[in-house]
C-alpha cells in the first residue's frame, strides 16, 4: 500500500500498522486493519485519532510479548483487541479523549468524593482530564459489563488543553495526585482489570517525594525523547472481577 508520509506520528503509525499486518494474519484482524488503514491514509491525524490509538495500543501489547488479535466491531458492545499470554487471555478496549468544547457529561457509575476534586484554578487542565477520564470509564464499563474475562481499558490522550489556554500554558501534571485519584475510583468499575493511560503531549511534574502508590506504575519522558508518549500510566484494579496475572502485569510495566 502507498500513502503520503510527512507527519512524524503518521510515519510511526504506518510502520506499526505494517508490522501488525504481518503479525496478525487471522481474518478478523486483517479486516479490522484494512479499515484502520483506510482511516489513517484518508484523514488528518486528529480525525484519525481513534485509529492511531488502536494501532499504537496493539503494537505496544505485541511488543510486550502478547499474541494480539483485532476483534470485529459489533454494535459498540465488544472490545477492540484480544490478547493471549500462553493460554490465558484478556481483552482490551481502546478509547481516545480529545479536546472538545462544552461541559462534561455526568455519570453515576464512577463518582468523585469531595476530597478528590481538584479545587485550584491553576489545576484546570488536571481537573478537566480527571472529569473526562471518569466519564469515559463509566461509559465503557456499561459497554463491557458482560465480559467474563480480564479487560484492560486503554485510554489515549493525544492533545491538551481543553476549553481554554494554549498548549504551552499546560502546567505539569501531578502524577502522584492523579494516581491517588485513580486508585480511589477504579474500584467503582470492577469490569476493568486495569486502566492504561497514555498521554502524548502532557508534561509531568517532578515528584515531591519518592512515595509511589502500590497499584499504580508510570513512566515519564522529556520532550524530544524518541520513545513517545510523554507519559504512560497503569492503574491496577484491586477489586476487579477478573484480574490480569502477575506475569501479564509485569510484561506491560516493563514495556511502558
């Protein structure tokens, strides 16, 4: 296949797509990959964000050592990927959060407690991210509530900010506070074994102290690092109905 290159992220995604096309020979994967190719070749990067995220997530998991297969879309009620580590399988739902105008829809499925709300106006971007993330977790939990297997929710955030400000105005995210919030609310969505959060452009605040939260692992990279994204964070759900194995979690954490 031929396509006009020139955008660094598009070049990378095309190379990843080509490797996945070789590694995923089954019919459903090939059909899904053909559809994703159509999106990344016809549309600008922003409009094809969901296709980019699906390809990047599948590639990431393949690099982590899992056997990966794409699943046929079926009315929005199925996950996107099926992964195997030996005979043990888990599913992956890939979703994208992009900048949009307007208020975030409220959802009763995942709730913030008063002490978890970010109150300072200086924390606008962090608060916007939290609200959008909670809404998406609740939406996807309803979609995948019937799965009787581990499910990883992979959330990709390609751009910031939302609603006001400019990209250069984004304050560094406090990952310790974000991790604490995720640990507090992930228990409300037992459908998910873990949340994999990928932030492509957001900067990270330097750690105030060396304390880490046991259920959360993250990796940060400086601007210009050839290994995008800037931040990748994995939050494990301690009360998940179906859990990822220790070996699966280790493989994901090592590839981050």
